[in-house]
C-alpha cells in the first residue's frame, strides 16, 4: 500500500491558487489513473484534475468551495499493495499537473504510511527540501523580501511554510532587510510590499504603480510637492526604464548638404513665411526612413509587437521648467515645409499651453534635441509604448578629414557636424537594425533630396 | 503549423452544442480528430457557469417563457451569460498539451484573438484588468468562459456580439458585473455586419494567435 498525495496542480505560470469547485469522486470510491476526480476553477476557467494514480480515494483534505494555493494537498489516494511507490511523479506525467514544481517532489515524510527508505528525504538537496516545504507563492514572497525560507517555521502540512507563516514572519520584523539587497535588480525597490499582496497584485504594483523612495530632510532643505506634470513625467520615466531594456547607438551627421539647401531656399522660404529649421530636416528624413524600418516604429505589447501604420513624430519641447511632447501626426505625408511649419506651430502652442489633448497623444517615434542647448549628445529615455527615440546633439563646426573629389587626396575641412543617438527597445530592435536605421538616416541627411 | 478543423454549424440549440462538445472532447483526447473550432449561433438562452449566482438571472420563469429564453447550467467557468441570434459563438476543442499548457495563457490568447477581430473592424477593443472578456469604451464586446478537461482538452469558448439584440442582456447581470454595458460590432460601427464577415475575421485571428492552419472543408 502506498498513500499518494494529490496536490493542487500548477495550471499556468501566473496561477497561484485554485478553488475546488466539485469533487467528482467521494471517499471510498475506486479511481483509475487519469480519471478526473475533482474540478477546480480559477478565473473563468474550470478544469478537471485527473487522479495521479489508480487506487482508492481515502481522504479529501480540501472541501468544495475552498481556495488553496498551488501545491496544497487536496486529497490522498491509497494504491494497491506495491502498486507504485514512485508513482506520484511518473503518474502525473500526462496530467495537467505535470509541470507543477510542487508536484515534482512529494514531501518525504508526509504520510503515516512511509515509503521505502530510499525514497525518503535523506538524500534530498537543500533546494529540494526547500521546494518541498513551500509553494510558489511563498517562495516568491520570500524572494521579494530576501528571506531564507529555511529560517521560517512552517505550520502547514509536514512542516510546510504557508503563505500566512511567511507573512507573519515578515510582519514580526524578523526579516529586517539585509544590508546588501538580496536581489541585484532595481525592480525590488525599498517600498514595502503590502503583506497581503498576492502575486497578481505584485505584478500590478510592478507595472502599474510607481513609488519613489523617500529620504530624510535636513535643516536647510526646502520640500516642495511635485506638480502634476512633474509627477507624470517622473512616473513615466521610471516605468519606461523598468519595462524597456534600453540600448543606445550613435552616428555623426554632416550638415553640409542641408546647409546648402537652406542657403539656396532662404529667400524663397522667407517670402512664403515658411519656418524650416534643422529639426524640420531631421523630422522629414526620419519620417521617410522609418517606413523602411517598421520595428523602429513599433511597440512591444504583451507577447505581440504592434507595427504602427502611421508615422506620428513626438517632438520633445522644453518648457523650462518641464517638458511636453506634442505630436506631428502622419509626418511622412507632409513635405519639408509642411513638417517645418507644423513643428513651429505645435512647439509654440506647447509653450502657450494651447495644445489639444490629441496633439500630445499617439506618438510612434520621438525626436528630442538636447543639442539646442549645446549638449554634444544624450541618452534619451524611450517613451513607453514606443520602440525608439532619436536624440540630436549640438551642431558644431568641426575639423574633419575628407577626400577631395577632384584630386582624391585626403584634406582637412571645416564641416558642421552633429552626433545623433538612437535609444531603442532591445526587445524588438536589434543592434544591427539600429545601425542600419542610423546609416539610412545619415545617407538621407547628407545627400538631402532637393525636392523634399 | 498544426491543423484546425473549422466547422460552421449555423444555429445549434445549446443542448446539442453541449453534446457535440462532449463527443469532440473525447475524440480529441483520443487523438481521433484534429484541433477543432466550432462556429455557431444559439437560440435565445441564459447559461449559468459553475461560479454563477442565481440572482444574476433577472428574468423570472414567466418572463423567460414569454420571450422564448431557455435556462441552462453548464460546466464552464464564469458567471451568467446570454446567447442568442446575432452572436457568434466559437467553441475551440484544442489539445493544449503540445504548446500551451497554461490556463491563463489560454484565456489571454482568446482575448488577443478577439481584440484582433475587433481590430479587423477598426474597433479598438481592450482587456480590462481583472475582468475576463474583451471591452470597448462602450462596454463588453465579447464574453469568455472555458473549460479544460482532463488531458488539457478545451471546450466552451467565446461569444462575440455581432448583431445581437442587446436588449436581451437586460435579463441577466452579464458575468456578474453589474456596472458595465454590453456592446456589439454593429453598435460600435453603426452599420450591419453579416455573420459571415465576422466569422471570417474570427477564423483568421484565431489561426494567427494560436498558430493553426484552417483546414478548408
């Protein structure tokens, strides 16, 4: 005879618990391996749980209507003599529970009827014992708080550490935060996690709620609340950095070709009242090049990538103090003068606070110009919901080595140059993609189309 | 790509739909049939999931009889819902074992699929945190309630309001959520949407999200 445990199976990565909705077998019933013995429900899914082994259902631990964590023993099945001491793991292979870490190792001395000595816990590794004694929820909470589960006493079945045990442990203050944070990731901020937080709440907190750590105030300091714009910006920056793995690549752009066009059209544009800044040239070129690089004009959304059908350029405008990013919608359908006028228009209205709500929404790519104040180059943060941002550095006269087209000789020349940086979401944009994008942009800007 | 047998069944009574699914689940588990997607409409019916509360059925027996609405208790997850003409019901009978043994992933995939269908009609639909189903600014566009039988075989599925007479939802508290409205493709678009157009879009979205290839019957 062997007593086999039936644990609440792990039915999905993010599923921490399940509700026993119905026992399809009663105590004393004979059950066949793989025959459904109970039904559980989580969210909007009902699932049948098959018997891990043939035998007799001898004990129902969790009654109908009760919700328990994954890994909790819900019932025991007694197998026929010598049927299979090693059955639990093997028998569960076809069951939905197959991938459940908790189901992989049954507690060694759980049952009154002990298995063969070889199968008992003697030769288990510490890791196995730890797993044996806790559920994924508990391990996750322990990890969040940098707690060694072994140091928590368990009140659960076979000395398991239950969720309540670990929450009590945390509340008792026994888990004073270690001097060196257990997790290297900044994702574990000083902000304490509410003790009652279930994993789904933790997830929400991670993505949905930004908490800024607080610091002591000294005598000479002045404390001011952040205004709405500052708070939104702060939250947006934290989220963008948390969620998106940033990488930056650089390229140097020669503005000689653009300068020639500007000089040639200066009088005409002035007569038209057209306002064609360097930024207009950059925005025009970017909007054209983006069409060839859909991943640079996209957004990672869950397990999908949304390739945007429009090119809507966000143009960061310094309000000093503060910053706003008005959007030039469908920039790729505007000519050079149209882009230039639109940029001046939205930037002016941004400073006058006269933008309409839809004029700051829907950007698919952003251009920021730290160079306007003389900065050589920046490492801009990618606005959330987009995959890239271009930072344009100061345009400065530099001595560069060029090849004289007449003689073929290398000569020194004075050229207007600027460093551009592309910040990109490394989940979707590879380094080579970024390099190709920047190279194409360079070609476009350095040999700027006369008819733009 | 794994094959998907798409069966368009027209109007099927709820009871027949349950029987057919029960048969197909057994056949799918035995490997006798490929993954199958049933597309159909039900006559007016109110169904109760295993998590249902009877007070979420607002129409009493007399009113149900007068309006020709049946009442059914089912084995799927979720609360009360209504099915009726103009609603595209999709019941995937899939073996999730090979590539997606995760209940939440299955639900999220069904939502993604429905969001794509809405997108095909230029409707912005979204998940709503904590509420299964697919929503627009107006209300709930599609309901989800699934069952996974022993061996990771799915049944039940999704109900997308195409041209549903939304008045019938007044007879229930949909999915037990009292404060949200119900909507349909027609209500969103202000034009009539033929059922075929919706089912085409659904099959395409389904094959895209689940990486299946529809078998042309």
